[in-house]
């Protein structure tokens, strides 16, 4: 059985069959560039980063389009408050977003279009909708008529009668139906505008994604994604306007990630309960945040907490500690030149070899089942436990040690890690970054710590034991624990 995942449109888990064999077109709604991004943005970005990387891992050629909304009411308001141009605000936060994504190991999409680069396409799309009777112009505005599309509500599972009964829509005399949505907005004083057949104005939000997805992926494409808050009205409206304009199906598969919650409420700027990506990465390694988010299935909600991040860091530490043991063991055996690589697998080696070789297959099985990262990482952690037990046994009975088993184990961990965005660093670098981050978090001066360690090393070389002990005690009082080895002195935060 091949890749299967949940399609919001059909409300079932379906086997994936791309339009063109071996190729995938995927569009994901990006940010509105008016502020720094928070953990909710990180979750959506990481979910679709995993999907993008896994599709490529499975051999697909993927065209991944993720847009930036760079003209919007919120951007206009931010620019007005700051007293700068709208384009400056958008550029500032697009750059900030890309910096955050780079730190999170989120791959750049194939194309990252901006709304303002595609205004002419949006105007042509609106003209088509008017010509076909699905939209109407009034006083410089253009609205889509939801009554004209019999399938309106098919993505969200709503119908017009229920929506009207429960609607809290302000009466707008320009609209034929209170649920009709704007395709084009007449310009207001102080707002950006473009010329159009209906006068100066700017596009509505929903038309932007239809125009940009069609430009790069065609009138029908494989996958459309985003957060579950976009199902209605944004994605519902995209379907309506796109399918009415082209007469063809829009996106064949719809994927939506769940919310991050804080105290049972969605994390959002409007609720004031956000944690920015930058704030989180000041406290935790980027892979810790990825690991925390990937422990839950992408469609479920996540309760965000320091406790959860601390547990995630402990899990990542275990993984990297094991990778460090593998690295050290391989280095020692190579340095000893004991000919281990010439030995045939036997006994514990042969049993372990079979378990290691099974990991990639189990990883694929988990990911093929609706991108189940939690189960996939469970297989990695099973391997971590096996490796630690194997190394413990190998230390007791060195005749069972083989480089082949450990090389294959490291290969399996790194292979899954390339998809998950984990285990991408050298273990020494990972722990080095983590302890420096923890030191900064506690207000400790890393330069002073390393200077004192160097002074202590010189004191020990000169047999000035009292001074060496004074430095050790001083650092211990600040929570810095030293470990002396024949090669060097290392440190960590208690």
C-alpha cells in the first residue's frame, strides 16, 4: 500500500494519486507579513516542510509554492502606526520570517510569490468571474456571489441556509447576499491601489491565492494546505472562485494542520497568548521545537508549555548522546586499527543488523499512513534504545563489536532525520550550542566561563591545585559543572 493521507475535502483518508506520475504540485498559504511569526506559524511551516521533504524522499519531483500576503488591512494599519511605507513593513517581516524558517531548518519552497507581484492576474481572474455571472461590481467593489455556486460549503461541510441562520454579518447594502465576499476593494484614502476596470483599488485576500496557485501549478493541482483556521472562509472561497472561473476542479487533496493551544485556547495575536519563534529559540535548540511539534499528529491540536519543551529537549539529548557514543566508538576502533571491519557479522551483531535494517522500512510505513511523525519517531527511539544496549554489551564483550552495525545505525538515524529535520548536527556541536543557550538563559558570561577553564587548565599544568580547585568551586557555584578527560575539560549547566 502506498502513501495515504486525510483529505479534508472528502473527509476520508485516501491513497495519493498525483495528476502526473512522479510529480506533485503543492500550494500552501503563507503568512500575512505584518509581524514576527509565532509558534502557530512554526507548526504549519514544519508540518508542510515534512510533507514536502517526505514526498521528495519517496521519489516525487515536487513543485512547492508558498505565498506571502504583502498587502492587507493589518499591514496597512501597521505601516500607518509606524509612519513608514506599506512595502517596508511587508519586506521587514518577510525577511524576519525567512530568518526564522532558516533557523528551524525549514526548506525554502520552490516558489515564494508575493501578492503584489500578481495583481494583473488577479484582475483577469475577477473579470472572468464577472463575465461568467459569478461576480458583480458595485461602486468600485467586486463581490463573488455565493448563491451562484451550488457547491459552496463543500470543503467546510456547511450549507448556505445554516450559514445564513448563524451568520453575524454586518448589513452591507452593496452585497446581494451578506455572505458574498470581496474579490476587489475600492481604494480608500491613504491605502495602496492599482488601476482596474472598476476603478483604483486592491485585491481581496481570497483571490490572491487562486491567482498565484494557477500561475505556478495550473488550474488543477494536487495538494493545497494550510492551518485548519483557513478551511472557512479562505479555502472555501478559493474553491468557489477558482472552480467557477475555470470550470475545473481546483485542488484534489486538502491538508490542514491543527492549532497550537495555550490553556485550551488557540494561540493567536488577537488573544495575546503568543510565543514568538524567536523567543522560543532563545531558550531552546531549533530541533527541540521541531521534535516537540512532531510528537503529535499534524491534524491534532498541541498544548504548548515549557514542560513539553523541556521533555522534548530531554528526548533530543538522549538521541544526540547516543549519536555521540556511536561517533566515539567508531573513532576509537578506527584509531586502534583492530581490523574490526573485516569481521563477519555474528551473534549479537547479526541480530542487531536485522533490527537496524528494518528501521527505514518502518519509517516509511509510519509516514505513508497520513504522515504519522509520532510513530515514525517512535521507531527512531526504539533504535536509540537498541543501540545503547548494544554498545553496553559490546563494551563488556568487545569480540561482538562491528563497525558495520553502528555505521548502518547512524545511517538510519540520519536518513530519517533528513526528512524530519532532526539529528542534523554533530553531537558535540549540538551540546555545545545547547549549553551556551542555557548559560545565556541564566545570565552567565560564556566568555568568562571559557576563560576560567583555560586558566584552570594552565594552573593544573603548573600543579597549582589550589587555584584550579578555586576555579572549579567558583563555576560550580554558578551551576557550571566541569568534567576532566585526558583530551580536554568540558562543561555543562547543572
